[in-house]
């Protein structure tokens, strides 16, 4: 199986312990994470050859982020180290019951936010790559980051590389004068696989399905299949549209499933009822990685979708951004269900 390359920003993640409020205690737990980096790690854990490209500061923090990726088998040779700039940070307060989780971004003037044009040698980077993955997060950071993303997808298109895009709309990030729809509608024509939820599609592409209550997340398959068709109609280059469906009963109890409009028609996954969520951050990235892996590993799109949803379900049980589960563990969940019995 050929290499998958992802591009975006890796950040320092600072989280209050357990379900504590910010600074309820004087501690913050430090790890690294970021949508595209999370996908690369998950793919490496599945046994795929994966690489991550970004720009980081040439200091112990930037070097530490790359070391953390290499620890899980991610190739970082394409990372650009810069003398100026900083690593972006995000602060996380885990919710519980009726109290939602809180994320605060501190990403201005990061190396990716101020990245210079043509700093990445995309022609060289794509030489041994068959799949390229991006999200809508990086183009939201700054005009420079959006330009770098456009440069990347154009190079991927020229190299004949399959491109997947997780729209991943983040309202708090779009501050530099462009709307998500302006930017993302220019990137989607270079993509073959689109991943999103209904709110992402509405805010990033201006397409709205009827009768959607985003807050209550009441789900109707026909609505989402119709929405996927609208995406494919507007962007004929998009061969597959995966829509993730989350029913939020509380901060630590969710329903989780997905639908896929692909080459073989429509398919729907099982609904997982996830109780006692440990950490839902990175759950969508785990789905992306599972789908990328599944579409290359399995013959049928239904199998790929089922694998992606199961992989994401397992991520909800793991602290941190990364989905540290193996292919075998995902297949075991699909075969045996989530009994939680000791594996001997």
C-alpha cells in the first residue's frame, strides 16, 4: 500500500486535568495534536506508510512535536524548520454531562500562519505518494496558510494523487477577511473524497439540507443522502462524500455513525452508542484515517465506511488527539462488538 501524505498545523495541546475547569488546579497536561497530524498517526498505527508536512519553529517545542510524530512511525522528512515564528497552541477543557467541552485557540503568528510562498517542494514530496489529505482547518488560519493549501492540492492534482478533504469548519478561526465558502469552494474542485458533517457543508459550501436541527442532531438518512448528492452535483470531481452523524445526548454520551455516497451508491454504518467518552477530540480525524485506509484496503465501500466509524468509536476511549488503535483492534470491534472483555 503506497504512502499517504497529510499537510497542516500540529499544535501544542494544553488540557486541564480530567474534567476540571481551566486553572481549577495549577496544572495543564501538555501533548501535541492537530487534525492532519492526527490522521497521519492513525494511519501509521493501522500499518500504512504515512507522512506529515508542516512548518514548525526550530526550537525544542517544534522539534518535540516532530519527535512525537516519529514515535508512532510518521515520516517527517518534509517538515520545514523556521528560525522565526512559533508553534500554535490550543487549550482544552473536557466537558462532562450537561457541560460541553471548551477549546481556546492561540494560533496567530504560528509558522504555518505566516508560511512563505513556495516553501514546500511539492513535486518532490508527491513522488512516492498515492493519497493526500487536508482539512478546512489550515486554510482558516490565515491567507498564507490558505495559499499554501491551494498550492499543495494543485501540485497533487498535477501528480495524479488522490486528494481527500475534511471540511472541518471552525468558526473561531476564520478571522482574516475571507469566508469559509469563498476559500473552500476553490479547494474542493481538486478533491475526489469529501468528508464532513451537515454543518460543515452548510458553512463551508453554502449547501443546506432541509429540516436539519444541528443542535438536536436528529438524523434522517434521506436528508443526508440528498445533501451528498447536492455536493456531487455542484462538484463533479468529487467521487465520494462521507457525512458523519453525531447525536450529542451529553458531553460524555454520543451516538456516532456515518453515511457514504460513493461509486457503489449509498451506504450507512451501524450506529454506535458511546457512553463515558474519555476524549472526543480527534474522533473525526480517526474517521478520516479509517476511511482513507478502508478505501484502499477493502473491496467494498460499505466495508471501508464500517471500518472508519468503528475506528472513530475506539478513539473516543483514548486520551489525547491521536487514535492509537491498530487495524486488528478495529476489526475485532466490528466482529465482536464492544464488550470490553479482557483480550487474552
